[in-house]
């Protein structure tokens, strides 16, 4: 298999690359390194099955040339900061929606037949914390990040249908694990390192979400890629358990031995959320992936705890 | 009320403008006249409550300036040719998705608090002809037109949620009526005018869809705008009846007195559809709008017959 991984130097992308290389695939990483890092993929530099192209998805000429000859595109490139849309409203449109159009168009031009796309549970918008499966509607995202992921799903679906591409779309929970470069765990660890006496936490602490460990996430994607063979394959991927921000704060303080730090919650902007557009209570019903054999090893709390340990050991 | 109607010189837009003017509103039409026509709105030229700006939604500077001072934006501008996406894959991304982003951004900048957006039943993708209501999922459009309308819904939802805009989103059936400039009825009338002996029909004739008459469509939108006051209001709008393409052919031949014309079906490209991306069997459950008091006067067949009469009388 020749896999092209857009965003392959990023947080999730680089882990997927590790696994694809371990499985014997030839892998081309295409990344503009705005949030991805060369150090996440440098372990493969000497491998003849590995190739890195520093490129932007908003440069179609380079992209179209680079995609030639692959049989699977894994598209994980995106603006990773879901909270940023309120300040830069065009960001997600460009880096997610238009970039994804360019990826799909490059596949059409070059007859690449398969795409794996990482969407997000944010497409569901407010669901009052009820578990939602892949058939849930209406889809009314409350962030521009969620809106752009929904747009990308629609584009993927239409290209798949019109041009005979097979698609695997994953609506991920909050992915955590080694190499995290953003997100609540990363932010809290940075803050407590700076000032071990006070920990400021966005929101009211009651935000409740499923955190999926990177290993489970990559397991799930590769398992569904092997076993699901519909023209369009759509899966939620998250553990059935959830974690509150208060839980995360507790695990962070325990793990860093700063149990005496004063915790200050900023208060919620929307139902207790940390930022406008934040869906505060999320639960993804992943029965569909489980029926296919996906069996995540980490609970949500377990994924959080292991991530904190890993970031403290290896730095973030 | 000061209403800004993007696409106000178009097929649906111009009818909405007629009604808004009749209700006493001040109306600004913003249209690039690529598919809209000045003759559709010229009846209002002398009205001091009417203003026309020839402008493109892809020119943000002009758009942002023009939106100032309105309290409702009705956004009906779009590429009207849903079948064109397969040839020009970037068309719907530009004219629908990016244009809609520009509209929403102009509203944010200028503090306009309400948007009416015309989406489409094509967001549902293949539904095997089962009636679908607004909660149907997953949304896997099979045309780039449908994908772009889904993207616009997501953008509208996110802007509404982030910036306090109230939104009315309408997933329309096939809208027909006077001033049609595209669509199956228009195409068949053009063809039979050119050659009254042979009528070539795209697909196998079994495509089955709900055709909603323009008057009912505009009634429905204005009724929901008055009566539905959720932050985001999403409605299907179509009659509960449907019409096959064979029915349309029969009504066209009857109405044009060309009953002896030989009808040649091209055969279907996808489940009998006329073009790739065509959803061949559609039924929209409109209970939600009906509960609010919407009571369409035309059946689907009635809407088709009245449209044919009107286009034959007044030209198309």
C-alpha cells in the first residue's frame, strides 16, 4: 500500500504514520509544519519507504503532483485550534474546508481511490450530553471548526459518490496521548509549569467529554479501514466513558505533585464551556465501530491519566 | 423591516422580493445577474422602498458596505445548476459555500441579527425514497451542490450560535413556478419548442420528487419566519405528494399539444437519474412546517401543471 498522509507530521497524523510504516506501507507525509513538527516523524527519515514533502494543501499545484501514484489518502490536516474560529472566522473555511476540497480534487485528477478523513464529534453541535450515534440529526454545529468538519464530510461524500472514491470518515472524540500540542491537558500542564501555585481553568469545570487515547484511535481507524467496505463508511470513535474538566484538573495536580495549587475557574461562557463554540457535554455512541471489533483499551479517565504521564515524561 | 436579499433577482429571490415589497418592507436586492435577471425585479424600480445593487458575493468589500443598516438578510444566491458540479468541481464551493461565508461575515461585521437561508433537500443524499424529516441523518450528499448546501447550513448554524444571529434554514423540494430559468420543466419546454417531433428526456423517467410551487414556497418561508423563533429554525418545504419525470413529460406534451412527439429516454446514470449526483427518489416530511400552519395549495402534480401553463403563457 502507498499511503499519502496529509497532516502526517501532526499530532494524530504522526502516530498513524508510525503504524502504517510498522505495517509495511510506503508512506508520503505532506505537511506544512504549521502545527505539525519534523521531530514527530524524523524517526522514519532513513526508511526507504518513507518520504516527507513540506507542502501546503492550499498550494494545489504541489499537492496534485505529490499525490500521484498513491492508493490511499489519509487526510488529517486541519486547523487544530477549534476555539480560534471566533477570532479568525475564515480560518476553518480555508484550512479545513477549502484544503479538503483541494485534497479530494487532487485525488480525482490522479485517480486515487480511497480516502480516510478525520472528522470530529463537533459536527453534532449541542446534544445535551445524550449519546449520539452516526445517524443523529440535525447536524447544527456551534463552532466554525465543527461547521468546517461538516462541510468536509459533505465534500468527501459527494466526491466519493460522483467519482467512485471509497471513503472512511471518523468523527473523533477528544484525542489525547503522547505528542499532544494543544487541548485542555496540554494547556493545563503548561500553566502549572509556569505557576505551580495557581491554576486557571477555562469554564466551570463541568464540561464532560469522552477522551480517546491515541493508540485506541489509530487502532479504530485502521480496523474500520480493513473491515468496513461500504462506499462511504462513517464511524464515531471515542470511549463510552467521559471525563469532566474537574477530573482532568485533579489528575494534573496529582500527577505534578501540586495538590496545593489554588484552582480558579473562569466560569462558563455557554453552558459552562471554556470558549464560545465549545460543546460542553458530549457523548458519542460508538456501537457501530465496536460491532466491527473495535475494543478501546483506555477508558476516558485512563486515556487522560496516561497522556499526562507521557507528557510529563517526554515533554510536550 | 429592512431586508437585504442576496440573489434577489433570481428565480426564487425575485418572488420573495415581490412579497416583501407587498408587505411594506424596504428591500435591497444584491445580485450579480449571472442567473438572476433585471426584468424579474424591474417592476419595483420606481418604488422608493426598493434598491438594486449589482454585486457579487465574492466581492466582500462591496458586500460588507451594502449590508449596513438591514435587519434581515435573505440569502438565496447560489449556483442554480446542481448538475454542473461534476464538470466544474470548484463551482459550488465558490458560489455557495464561500459566498455564504461572506454573507455571514458581512452580517457579523454589521450586526445584522437575522438570516433566512435557502438550503435544499439534496443535503439528505440517497434516502431510497423514504420520507425524511429535519432530524434525518447521516447527511451524505451525493452531489457537490448538496455538499455545498450542507456546508452553508453548518456555517449558518455556527455563526448563529457564536454571534447571536437568528437563523431560518429551509430545505426546499424542487421549486417550480413562473420565471423558472432552469430545471427539468424548463428544459423539456425548450426542447419541445426546438423540435416538436422528438423529446429527449434525461434518465429513465422514473425519477420521483416533490415539486413545490413558488407561491407555496414563499408562503412557507414567510410563515416560518414569523412563527418560528428558535435560535436556529430548520424546515423542510415541499408538498407531501411527488411527481415522476414521466408525469412531467405527459403534462408537457398535453399542454403543448404535441401528444404525438416521440419520447426518448436517455436511460439512467445512477438509479435511473438524469445526471450524476441526482437523487432519483425524494420525499420530504414537512410535518414541522405544517404544524406551524403551512398549508401548501398545490400538490406536486398541480405545481408542475401550473408552472407549465405559466411558462407557456408568459415565456420562460
